[in-house]
C-alpha cells in the first residue's frame, strides 16, 4: 500500500512537470523576456506554482509517513 501511494505521488509529480515544461517551452518567447527583463517581467508563476504546491504536498506526506513509522517503532 505504501509503495502504491508513493508511486501515485511520483506519477502525478511527473505528469505536472511534463505539462508545465510543455507549456513553458510552448511559450518560447519567455526565455528572451527573462534574459531582457528578468523573472519579474514574465508570467512564470502560474506555471511554477502547481509544481511548488505538488512538491510541498509530497514532502509533507512523506514526512508524515516517516513520523508514523517512528511512532510505531517506539511503541514496540
């Protein structure tokens, strides 16, 4: 069950990453705008925000699982 959960999270993270990269590459002019004006002038946050939220969710869930396993070991 644990490996299924982790594999599902990794699959979702990979899917989000691929979609975000596709959108990022599809908007090729964004690289030129980054070079000219820096990150503040681009609309990059809507692409990056879902990835940040997803990775934070994965990290929190893995930490929660690790804490649960440590508590089970202490009870034994």
